[in-house]
C-alpha cells in the first residue's frame, strides 16, 4: 500500500514539473534529486570501507548541471519550428568541449587529491568511487533538462519515463506471480527471467499503444493546460506513420537498459550489505532505489532522441 500511495503522489508531481516548471526550476529540482541520490550513494560506498571525496564530487555534480543548464537554456530559445537536429555554435561549443573537459579533468583532480590518503593503498579506490558518481548519476540526470528544453521535449521524457515505469510494474507483478527461473540470483534473488521477459514485452506493447494515441494525449494535455494552445502559425501535423521498426526497438532498448540499471544498483547495495539505499520514499526505499532504472534508460533515450526519434513528438 505504501508503494502505491508514494507513486500516486510522486507521479503527478513529476508530470507537473515536466510540463509546467520553468527550465531553471526544473533543472534545480533534478539537481536536488541528484544530490539526494549522491548522498545515498556515498552512504553505500562508505559502508564498504571507502572514503569518497564528497565535497569535491558535489562540486563536480553542480558544475555538470550548470553546464547542461546553459546548453538547455540556449536550446529552449530556438524558434518552435526549428529542426530538432539543429544546434547553434554555442550549444556545440559547450557540448563538445565544456562537458568533455569536465569528464576528463575531474578524475585527474580526484587522483591528485588522493595522494594524501593514508594508507596509500586507498588512494585509487577512493578516487575511483568518487568519480564513478559523475557518469552514474550526474551526467545521466543532467540530460533531463537537455532533452526537456526543445519543443515537446517534456512529452518525449514523459513517454520515456512511462516506458520505464510500465516495465518495472510488469516485471514486479509477473515475477511475483509466475517467476520460477532466477535472473541474477547472486545480485538480486527476487528477479526472474519470466519477469524480465514480461517487462520487455509489456514495454513494447505500451510504447506502440502510447505512440498510436499521441495525438489524443496531446489534445487532452492542452485541455488541462499542461501544454500550451496550438500555435496555428507554426503548426506541424503529426507524423502519420510511426513505424514499428523504430518504436519497438526504442522501447526494447530502453527496457533492457532500465533492467541493467536495476541490477547494477542491486549489486552495489548487496556489496555493501544494505537492503535499500535510503528510507526517504515509503515503500520504495531511497531516491536511488527509485531512479536506478532511469539512470541507465536516459542515455539510451538520448541516443534515440539525437537520432531523430523526437520527430514523432514535434508538433506545436
């Protein structure tokens, strides 16, 4: 019951933040989630005997979000009828140089700082677990404002999140009902192959169903003011054909990535001997427990987004 009630509260808040919050507020909210998840991550690694560089890593997390926000802010200023694949020179500069430089220099700085650690044998492990937070949490969550900024990016993100949630629900209930063959008993004894397969099939079916009814969903969102009224001057008709050969692979790849994300977090917790990453969300554990699948699904979503999948949401 706690699990259902928590979801009933969180999902409407997530939808409101996606569609109604200004970009700066949306970025700040995602950053707050990243900080909470990072706090839980540090608790898990410290339970394994590591001593992460917390303050320095938090600084890198904040810098990552700042850079991605600046890129997202520039993308949001593009005209509504701009091609989704277009990027301005400044966006390209920040994307191709600023973020990769952060990715390159942050581990070097952490390694330099670790030279003062005693015993010296802890230097590399402490620097490594600190740096891993960046690709695991910071860079993945920072893609949310990037994908949300362009026209109808919020709709694409909602679609992506619904696929992750539906896959998780299918795996949980089917696994409990008929799960017999363990998927990864050493990492997560409760997960089964039956649940994993049901998750993939269910996600693909939901993806096709949602894509088929995207138009009516958009109209419904306009009626309740989640989306702005249709701009007739730049209106673009919905793409009439959304081929299965694009929708189904997208859903399957997102689902498989999400399941890997769930397993990875389970492995991290089991290595530390903890059941949940935290207790903030009743029935769900911690923040990291709730977003573990999304952390792996977001990079996959970004790849499809940049490859042109966003065209099926490009109407204003």
